[in-house]
C-alpha cells in the first residue's frame, strides 16, 4: 500500500450486482481486509431483483457496508 496516499475506503457500483460487484467485493475484502468496502446499492442492478438482493446479503455477510 502506498504510504503517501493510503487507501481509506473503496466504493463499488456496477451493473451486475450478482456477478461482477459481488466478485470484486470479496476479492477486495480478502486482499485488503482492514479497508472498508462500501457498495452503493442504488447504483447497482442484478440479473433479477432476487439475485441482486442475494448478492447484497452475501456482501453484507462478508463485512462490506451496503449503502
């Protein structure tokens, strides 16, 4: 991590909550566990509403912050 401009948080948005967003959120939490990962749920959409909600629940269980 760059000590001059440290990463304070990460915010994710995206078209496929249930594919791309959830995958990237879990990768980020695994690689940077101390950095807060936010997901702006109003700027995401899933293949279906049910899969969108399931992905948000999965990310919340993985300690992502769902806005």
